[in-house]
């Protein structure tokens, strides 16, 4: 990803000229796009120099070259990403202004006591009389953050803040980032249950496997508001949406295809469940030890679940051995797992979803000549399988109908809604899922999710347009 870095430099006018600095940056293949004078003294000048570079390594090389200049002191280096995070990415604002004593008496004491009493007498009124109706907690323990792994709750906060920003931007949901300084499963469950009265939904995020399964399952059982582990189900929903459209392109049916899934962690298990729910009958799960087979017993209970419901022919072997004849490859594992030779041995018009981030299971450029449809988790290639397409609309629908849960039918409806946003005229090998900035996506998901919630009797409120 291209970067724009800002160098704050103090330059000794007697030793170095700006022309020398500009030449050094240019020879290091940096592109100067802005120069701002911060301080001009008799002997020195301080400037902010904004430079476009290719990536982090290129940035460090360019900075090293600048440091070699006699008379140049590097005060600070920043970039646009860090600048956008200064002070965090969220703020809280009141919905109503308090201009006088009368306003204060209504929003706080004494008037607020009447509202408290009304909720005490009927707790369901919390949905209409408090922020609960439109608020989601984005909760993490920082143990499985993006491609960074276990970096802890403080370092996880920028990701949770970003998620909250997307909730607001995409679906007008007020979300709050909550990072817990514990990895104890029971303590996490207790804490989330304790804060749940103030929220209409819980979005679990970046919690390591297999603990994430128990945490989500327990919370779904013990809370009466939607609990959604986005790393699992968000990925699964968007993946299915992309697959539905990819299969249209290659003119194959869900019930006829052989699908190989590699990387059976949290997202891999959820994707497997979603594929089965959608009607795919021949799913084979593969991890580093080979295929999962129901004749074996595994330490991971979710592997046992997958083994009992997939691989109908009980095929044994490694990915390279069982990929032959596969119509679809789905990778949620790591780089280099799939080779070009593997792809060549797949069925005609193969579909490859290499979703490992930041480095896919196979280099897209290497795979492209041999696949019909290629998708990744990256934004710099076509067909990005991005959870942003899913979670805002799903929670918008769940909150608007006050669903008690987000069930499989609601997730399937969301996937179909996402897929339907790509019209037949638009659909092609490089466009199987809509852009994350497509404003039709969240409203379509909302409608589909509400209908599914009503049909499956988990909606506590029927919005007027559905009556």
C-alpha cells in the first residue's frame, strides 16, 4: 500500500540547502508532494516535507538517506494513517442541546426519574427510551487482531475504533469499542453480560480460536440481544455472497460443486457452516495435518463438528492430494498454501478465494492465468471479500426489529442480499461483490435480515413497512 509520510526536518542553512535535500529524496525514489515552513530562523529552518513512498520499507530507506545529510536533523516522522488516529477516531455528542434550566430538568433531574421508573416497571422500554435501541458494543480481548495476532487490548483499540466508525458511517449505528484486559473465557463472558443492559447488540471481534466459539455460544444462550462474532460470520456471509455470483459466471450449481476449505479456525468453521447451510453437499475441510475425516477424533471440538458434517467420501490426504477436480478453493489460512500446479489440477473454470491477509494463499498474478474467478481479502485486487459489506446492514436489521439473535437464516438472507446488489449487467469475473462504498448494500441487507427474523420468529418488533 502506498504511503504518504511527513518528515519534520530542522536544516542548518550554513551546511545544507533545500535543493540538496530534494535531490537526496528524489534519488531515493521519494516523491515530494508538499513543503510547509514551520519555523524560519537566522541559522536554521524547520520544514514539514510530505513525501509519497511505495511502502514502509521504501519509507525507511528514504529516511536513512536523509539522515546522512550533514546539517539535517530529523525531528519527527508521521504519516496520514497515524495523523488520523491522533486522539482516537470517535467522539460522543448529545442528540439534544441543553440550553436552559428547563431543558436540564427534562434530560436530568428531576424529570429523568419518571423515565427510570417507566423502565423499571417495563424493561422493554429501555429499547425506546435509551441508547440501547441503536447501540452496539464492539468487544475484543486483543488475542487475534487482523494479521497481527495476540497484541493485547490496548494495541487492539485502533481496530475496534475503526469498526465503530464503520458502523456509524455505513448504517447509522452508534458503536463503542471495548477492549478487555483479560483472556479468561469466563471473565469475558461475565463482563459482557454485565455491560449488556446498555447495548442493543454485541459484536465480538478478534478473539482467538477456539475460545471464541464458547464465548459466542454462551453469550447467545444467556443474553436476549444479538451476539455476532464478525471474524467468523461476517467473513462467511460475504464469502457466500461472492461464491453465489462466481457460480453464476461459471454456470455451476451449489449442489454439484466440490469445495475445498483450508484453514479451519474461527472463520474457516463459520464459512464451512455457511456453505453447508446454502446447500453445498461436497465440502472438504483441510488443515495443516490434512483432511478432516469423521473416522478420526480431534482435540479441537469444532474440528470434530466439521468432520462429522463434511467430506462425505471420507477422502484422506493433504491439500495438494485432494485439490484435484475441485471446483472451488477457499483459503483462510496463510501464504503459499496453494501452488500454481494445484490450481491447474482443479476442475474446469476453477474458482479460487485466497483470503489470507496480508499475503494470500497464492499470488493472484500467478493464479490469474489458470482461474476463472479469483477473490482475495485485499483491497488492491478485484473481488475483495470484506466484512464491511456485512456487519453494518446485519446489525441495522437486527436492531430495527429488536431481534433476540442473529440466526443462520438471517445470515443466509444477508449473503443473498449482498449478491443481489451486483446486477446481471455488472456481473463479471472481476466484479462478484459490490464495493464497500455501495450505499445500496446496507439497506438491502437490513430488509432481508428483518424479513428472515420475522419468518423465524426472533423479531420482537415488526417495523411498520413490514406490517
